[in-house]
C-alpha cells in the first residue's frame, strides 16, 4: 500500500512487481507470436522505469542524476 511518503524507488519497485505478475498471467494464455512480442515489450518497458530510477540513485553527478531520471520519465 502506498501513501504520500512512499519513495519513488519503492513505488517503481511495486510497479515492476505488478508488471511482472501481469506478464506471468498473460503468458498462461495461448497467444499468437505478435502477442508474445507485445507482452515481452510490456515487461521490458514496465521494469525499466525502476531500473533507471535505481541507477539515478547512484549517479556520479547532478547532471548524470537528472539524465537518468529524465530517461525514466520517458
């Protein structure tokens, strides 16, 4: 459960877990090749937000930090 004090790192982690669980459920269904490609893309983009935010946490400089967060915002 999230509140106003939940950090962006924690929120993106929760989001990534939800994306992974949705991906697992999607793959229990029998889809065509295009649907499999889309579900993999969903997994990659849904988990990349948290990865970029985690990387920004250990940025080497303020411009590096801002760059990594701007990538996550995309």
